[in-house]
C-alpha cells in the first residue's frame, strides 16, 4: 500500500518550523492571498507546481521538500538510526549532520533581517512623503 505525501501538510510543517504565521505567508505570496486561503491550501493533498514554486521561494525551502517529505518515513529512519546506544561511544566513528536545522535557523534570521530592512525602508518612505506633503 503506497502512502501519499500530503503537500499541504508539509507546507504547514515547514511554515511552523520557520515560525511563520499564515498571515505572514499570505502577505509574502501577494495581494490575492489571506490567512483563510493559506489555511485551505494547507489542507490540500496536492498543490499546483507553480504555486509550490512560489511558496518555495518565499520560505526558501526546495520544492522537493514539499513534494517528498513523509513524516512517517522520517520517524522510521530516526527510530532505526538512533536506538538506545546511538549516543554512547560504541567504538564506531559517528558523524551527526545538523546542517538542515542550522540552515532553517539561518533562513529564519535572514527573513527577520529582511523584514527589519523593509520596515526601515517604509519609515524612510513615510518621511519623504511627509516632506512632499508639507511643501
């Protein structure tokens, strides 16, 4: 029995991992989007490729992550890899790759910096507009 990947649920998982609210994702996707539309999107089994590409660009996560991530398989890999002795020195050389989490944190920090720059630019634009109005 082949298990189907739920792309909408994957969008929700990655959005939540990045600590991004539905409203913020809707804002980043454009004027046609709102929180309710994002909620409905996250319930869809399959999302159109062009929309997945947009979401991928906004969240800075590869399209393939939404298309291929299967939580049950990930749990099986983790449970089979990290058994009771996995964290003890058993004489084997082990390398733990935590780069994906570090990358998510880095992307989140970049997004915060981008929002801060956007707010600063907005404030500067408001000052310029106020100067033009008062002339």
